[in-house]
C-alpha cells in the first residue's frame, strides 16, 4: 500500500512501523458484549436528560460525527449546556495506541513525541476509557456517577442481554457493572464494520478495485498532500496499512500546536483568562504547567485527527472555529503570510469598504488600516515557542508567497474528497466536473 500512496509523491515513502497492538475488528456477527454496546449506543435513557445518546453526537449517518455545524454540542440535564470542544468522528479508531509522551512516530523518520490516546488531548487510553467521558460529563450525558448509569442499565429492556454477556452477578457491584458497560461500547465500535468500512474512492484506488481510478486533479492533490514543500499533510496525517491489511488511517496519532484561532462561539472563551491548551489542560491534568506561565512543551498541542471523511464535516479543529474544508486548507496556507485573515487586529482602524482584492475566505472579514495582528490569540505568549514550524506553516513573513498555489488548493480539496466513505455525503459537495481534469 505504501507504494500506492506515494507513487505520485515528491518524496519517497517513509518506513512505516505498525501501530501498537489493538484488537482486530471483527467482520462476523457481533459478540454478546458488542450487542450490549450497540443497544447502549442508541439508548437516550442513559443520559441525565433522557434525550441524548451516544448517537446524538456521533450520528451513524454522518460518519459517527455530529449532524450539524455547531462548534460544540449542547448537553446536560436540560440539553442546554455547551461543551468546550468539537466532537470528532468515531470512525477509524480501532488501531489507535495508548497515549505516550514519547510514542514512536509511524513514519519511521520523525523523532518520538506525544502521540496516541483518545479525545483531543489523549487522556483516554482506550475506547472504553473514552466512553466514560461523555457518560459522566456534566455538559454531555450528565450522569452523576457510574452507579447512576448502572441503575439505568438495570432498568433497560436489554438488561437480560447484559447478564447473558457478562454473567448473572454483573450488577452486584456497580463499579464492575460500569466497567463491563464501557467495555461493551468498546466492543461494539471494534466489531461493527460501520465504524471502519474502508469504502472510500481512495480505498478502491489503493486496492486497484473497479471505480477506484483517481482523476488528474485528484492525483495532483495526492502529490500536494505528500509533498513536503507544499501541502505536507502526510507529515501528520499519514499512517500505513492497518493491522487488518486495510488502507492508511490518515493520522499518525501525533500532537501538534498550530495556533488555531480562538473561537468566540464557545461559551467558556468569554472568560479572557480561560485557555484550552490541549495536552497541558485544563481537561487533562497530568501535564499541566508547574505554575501559571511556567515552561511546558505540551501546552497548545492537540491530536492530529484522521482525515478520513474530512469533507463530510462542518466544524473543524478542536474548537470547531472553521466550517469548511477549503477554509481549513487556506488557514494552513496563509496563517503566516496573511495572519490578518485569521486573527484579530488590535489598535487599527476598520475600513469603510474592503479593498477589492481583500480575501473573503478568512475568519476576519473586515480589513484594517494600521494596528497589530494578535496572532495565536488562543495561546498564552509563554507557549508560543511550542508552535510547530513544519510546512506549510513554516513561519514565513507576512506578505510572503504562500506555499500552495490556487491550483494546489483546488487539487488538494479534490483528493481529500476521495477519503469519504461511500455511505456519506460531503458537506460542500463537488460536481464531477470540478475535479475531472
């Protein structure tokens, strides 16, 4: 497979190490435990509101991601409490290794660094650990305790299935019962092939199946994806064949600080002293700075998600601040050359009318005269040295030429659409002729 991915690349394929061992996804009938997990996944009665299930935020019809374009979802006992981070897809998680500060990079070239784990900050080591988070989060399913969840499971119509799967005495100990419940959710996600269908056009291309030919634009986009001098997406969003012989996972499980702009739509950000800094907190507590502003190389780092089904999404990055795939790519391309398009300008004067050439794709839609662009406005200045300098965000000067041309951007978008599974719909669909040539 690596030869397929890189046959149009500007650089040779890296040596790829297999990810840490994980249970291989099953293709046959679901085990009893996975059947329990399936029931739980769609059970709204397991929430404090009685109106939210796992599927409410992880919709199977949207690649197990949200069906809306909200930056964060609403939950809690009355479904009116906003979260603080965008909800990721649950597809293609089956080979994710546990978090490690020095995880071997699967490209076989990069030095070991933070990698693995679930959630944007990697604080859950397994899918079972991850399942605990929404069940007990006050702004999500809002259960007061594991025992709360267990009481609801005992009252569920599928309680006999739970005892069949985990034993007649499973409910004798609430802690044991809760542990079995989250294991059931993990089993469902590992065994049900809808969580890892590998049915994209790219998968057909990679396995030389009928209908998998890439168009000229998609082939060029693949080259931009892998080219270290332009898109360089593969530096973080490449992983070789999965343990079941499947195609690439399109994430290397690594963490980077790229200075995503602050999202005013997140209620927590109304407090100017609040910063979501990923691995170093506030939701993760074992890598926090020793004191406010103390040096900490983990601050600002968030997990590189899989790019599979990326074109189906309507909220991007950990804070959902961007809402189209094109906008995300243009941010990567012009964060440094045109920071005024992405970050607020302080002390300047807004123009009554933008210049005709002023781009309209950025987060900032008003052109300013004078002032200072407050770049990296969602990361305290003490942690700016943590910003990743890799292409295309290589710190080039404002006004310099961006790494990707308009043609590169167009072609890259075309290629990324080939990563969408057959049962999905792109958020901004492309016409066949858009990527034909």
